[in-house]
């Protein structure tokens, strides 16, 4: 290994160390309460060293989000393979739900933590998140092309499906589904397992789409 290659690898290793430490802090605290100085202390380097890699906290947080999206995309890509487009759509949604439910802190970092978005204006941010969105859209269009689902606008249907699973994950990890645990509601859903409720609701939506096939 050459000197330049070794230096680049060391830089990348340190960048990962920064992202890991920053991820831990953002998961423990709010965006506003985390500072570059706190992150520097966690990695045991000077704050000036951090600024050699990231110009500010917003840019570093965007890198943290990007790493979380990469983990999500890697997890979801491991969904069961099938040639049936509707089954692909079903598997994609279920894997997305599983990732969000099993990784609530990461999901909050990706979608729910309030923070400035100025860094989004520069460079190719959230590339794995965009790849995941494109995967959903391509599967929806595959379903439409195969005549398995009717949709005049597959892109808006993709947005609707993502909104459904995102909304359910957000409700689940923010404990807003606890209303179904107990006798708070006078309905058959009381005391239901909320994780199963989320999975069943997604399945119901897929079945509704199938019933409206050409």
C-alpha cells in the first residue's frame, strides 16, 4: 500500500469514527444540544480537527443521516427475492417497517429530528435514501406495467405508499399507538400487538391495490 493510499484510508477511518460518535450523541440528545465540541470530546480530538472534515454541525448531521440511510438501504435490499412485482412491493414495505421498528433511534435521525437543512443544498446528499425511493417507484411501475395494479400516476402512488409506511413507523416509535393497548378505545383493536397492527395494515393496503387491478 502506498503512502497516499494509506493516508486516504486513515482519513476515511477517522471520518467513520466521527460519524459514529456524532450518531451516538444525536441519538442521546436533541440536535440543538449537540455541539461540535461535544463530538470532538467523544472522539478525543480537538474541535479544530473536526472542522477539517466538516465545515459545521449541519454538514456533519447530514453525513450522519446519510450513513443511517445506507444502513436502511442495505437492510431493505436483503428482502426476499421474487419475480412477482406485487410480492416485491409487499416485501419492500415489510422490510421498511421492520427497519424502522427495530431501529427507532436511527429512524428518528433520518426523518423526525428537527435540524437545519442548509447542507442539503450542496452535493449529493441522502443518496441511499434517494436510491430507496427510486426502488419503490420502480417496483410500483413494474406492478402497473404488469397490470397487477391500476394507477394513473405511479409516482404519486409511490409517495402515498411511502407516506403510509412512514406514518405508521413514526406513530409506532413515538409510542402513539399505545392508545390501542388497553381499553382506551371501544373497538376490536384494543390490546392488539401494535407491531402486528402495522404489518397487517400494510398488507391490507396491498390487497386493496390488487383488488383494483385491470
